[in-house]
C-alpha cells in the first residue's frame, strides 16, 4: 500500500484540506494517510476528523495515526510537513517581546527579521532529524514543505538533509487574483509570470490578449492609495521598484528597511501597518479552535470540497503523469541567474511522473534581484549558524537583516540575540 505521511497532523484544519483533497482523487484511492504529531490530543482529533470525512466521501484511503515518527514515515511515497516548533507560547511570544524591549517592532516574524531567524534556528534541527529518518526508511519520498520560514527550511532539507524537497506557499497562487480583486479588475484570461524568493517573488509580467496590464494596474493603484487600505506597502513597493510583490503588505513591511522606523512613526499610520499582527492572529486562532473543535472533529456528517492546496494535485500528477504547474520553492540551479546559487528561489515548476522540474527564469530586473539578495543574505547566514552551531553567524544574520540593521546598533543587535538565545533555552541547540 502506498503511503502519504503528514508531519504536524495536529494542524487539524490544514490536514482536512490537504488529506481531504487526497481522499477525493482517483489515483490516490487505497493510499494510507499516515498521521504524526507530538501532541497526542490533537493527533487523535485529526484521526477522528479524517475517519469521519473518509466515510462521508466514500474514500478507500486508510487513515492511521502514529506515535512513532519513523514508523509513520516508513515506506512513505509522499510527505507533507506542517509543523511549528515552539508554538505561540512560549516561542512566538519570545520572538516578539524581546525585540520590542530594544525598540524593534515586527508584524509577522515568521520569514526573515529577528523573529524569522530564531524560528529557523529552532526548526532546522527538527527538520534535519526528519531527514535522517527519511534517508533511512523512505529515501525516495518527495517532501512537501508547508512550514515557515519557507526558503531556509526548504534549503536545509535539500542541501543538508539530502531529501527531495519542494516548498509550497499560498502567496504565488493568490497574487494575481488578490491584486485584481482589490483594483476591481477582471482576472479572466490573464497570463502572468512570477519569480523571486519566497514571500518576495515578483509579478514580472501580467498580460491579457497580449496587452501589458501593468499601466492600468498602476493607474488604479495610485487612485486607491489615496485612502487607507490593507495593501499599501505592496503598492508603494510597486511604485518605487516597478513590480508587484507576491506576499502581503503586513509581511513585506518587515522585509525592508523603509516602513517600520522609530524615527518616522507616522509611516505606521500612513501605510496602515499592523504591528504585532501575528500574535493577535495566534490568539484568535486558539480561541476559534475551542469553538470549532467539536463541530469539526466529531461531526459524522463532515463534508469537504476540494481546496486549491497544491499537494493533492501534485500527487495526482506524479501518479498519472498528467502534468500540473505550481509555484514552488527549489534550489537555484541556474534558474534565476542574478541570485546566488546557494539560495532557495520561488519559480514555476512542472510536476509529472518525473517529479518536480523547475523552469528557467534568467535575470530578474536588477532592482528586484537586489531586494531579494538583502533577504537571501540573512537566510544563508541563518542556515550557516544552524549547521555550524556558531553563535557569531546568528549575529551576522541579524546584522544583515534590512529592518533590524536599520533600527539598531551592532551592539544592541548582539545583545538582543543573546537575550533571545537565553530566553529560548532548550528550544534551541547550544551555540558556541
């Protein structure tokens, strides 16, 4: 029996989307859906939910929960990863509150920036432990990484884990539809090209019937920018650098040195930047789960409509050899020629029986490549810190982060990193 293993299966809503989708695919009938999570209560919740869904959908997939990770992975053909190491309490709280003492404010803190660095440092060792198990019990499996920070974790699994890994993010999927909806434009029949790095990929081309739509997009965006809305940072970046970026304004506000600045507090209101947004979301999700749990977990009549998550479409393409196109995070094997070869990049990929084949992009416009490199610098130094265990590379990663460096002195950056290392305690490996 072929197997799809879901690591972090206690993410019940996400497991419903990904594995519920798989239950609806003809080529995946009879597959074992192997669930693993370190939280036994959440694991049992997901098992109950998926078994109810299996009955409703009439699927022949077999749902099985595991408390032993290696057993869950044994013989897997495909693996989905959706873990979060350290959770909201204590680690996300730590990622926000200690930098705040130094006057460094964040919005999401899950990609780059000081929060992204420390999320990486506590997650990479866990991921590389996964890789050891995979090498032993399912070395040919495809590993679909949904966990942030996407670029560094996908890089770690490919470069140091030796696992066939592709990172999957929603920002490319929703970029054009989101932009067009906000500007009251019809996206039907629109062709587009996107490439860059995760959370900072660029809408390089957008056309309809051969006509470049960027002039009209920018015209409408300038009109909309006259009043407060939720996409102001992305529009400003487009006006200044020429292209629209894939990930949200609250994310991009902290990827650049231009928007969150103590000496320019008016920018927060001007660009409608939601400081401390991710902790608020975490609290809302925790509160929502307490009311959602019963209707989702123990609902014998639970229904499911196939989502737009890439996973089931990718598995189907690999099983049937009917190609499917994705936006994937992969190693830069000459794909984007003016970004470092060591970087993980986000480009269009073809999925079929041969696996995931990324497409060639060439040079990005120079200003876009330059912006990407500012984040790649921090990503690569964070990875260096994780694999060498050297504390100095944590400092390097933080000092190279655009937002952190724009706000703090080198002395304060080092002191803040030391405070974060101490506060994380056993959530981090020992650094020397």
